[in-house]
């Protein structure tokens, strides 16, 4: 899987000129998606030689990409051994998921009914991105769009510190969401139903019925993988 040569994700620099993503950014994005899609598993070593061939990059940008992913918490570097996909202990998962549940519940309690419909536009856009990713079977991008969807719902509360706390958990949440997607697809639902489950949640938020939205949130299933022995983390 060579890196894309197009400037599809190009962004303007401070002078207004459009710049294509660097090889480092493209390599980091490709590896990130492979981790979130479960193609690279927790604890797996990220061997440089196969990755340089697969991504069609030299070792220098690959190593920078791995350092960037290490800063995100998705990769762990071990002296004299190399880089590995980060793992989470059961207690890590417990802490992350219980904190996430509390933050999302707080956002619903403060933000529903939503006074300004425009506040939900980012959630709708993220949901459509999820639908596109599901159609393309792009699981890594689907996990990232899923995070964007949930973060958009956090923002309905209009609470900056709540948003900042949720954003600080982003990479840890992505790992948990990835494991959950893999488990649910294997045992419970296909990618389309995953999107539909999020669509139901958004519909209840839009309805203004806070009790119904909270009830749906409680059974939303984002901790499914915790209830599936070992196979849920594969």
C-alpha cells in the first residue's frame, strides 16, 4: 500500500498557498489507520523494513512518523527493541470508558434540548463521513469519524472545559473505539449497522428528549469489547 501521491488532503500554509501533506504525515496517517482498523494489533512490533516497502518511503520519514504516533500514544518505543503498537490494560480501559461515559452523560444533561440546531451540524457531517467510510470498508477512518461524531455531541453542552477534557482523551478513546468496532463487527453488527446505531443516537438528541437520549447512550455499546474474552481485543 504505497502512500497516495495526490494532494487530496492538502492544506493552505500561512501565506495562503496550498501544501501537500508531507511524507511523514502521510506515513503516520497510514499507520494510524492500520492500528485503528486492527490490521496492526496491540503489542505488535512495527518493523521498519516491511513498512518502508509497503508505504514506499525511506527510513527517515518512517521513523519520524513513528515518533509522531508515539507522541499520540498509539505507539510505544522500547530501547534497542524498536517500536510497538501501544496496549491498554484492563484497568486502563475501565478508567477510560467510565470517564468517557460520565463526560458524555454530562454533555447530554446540559445540552438537551439543543437550542441552536446549527450546533448539531458537525455531528451530522461526521455521521455522513462514517457512512462513507462504512461503504468503503475503511475501518481506520470510520473509527476516526466516530470520534468526531461523539466529540460533536460533547459540544452541544457549550462547556469549554468539558470539551477540553474529552479532547485530551482522544487517542485513548480512539484505541478503545477501535477495539469496540472490531468486536462488534465480529459478533454483533456490520459496518452499516454501526452507522445506524449512531444515527439513532443523533435522532434522539435532535428530538429534545433528554431521558430517551440518555437511555440510548447507556446502551450504545461502546464498551462491548470489554465483555468478550480475548477475542474482543484481537
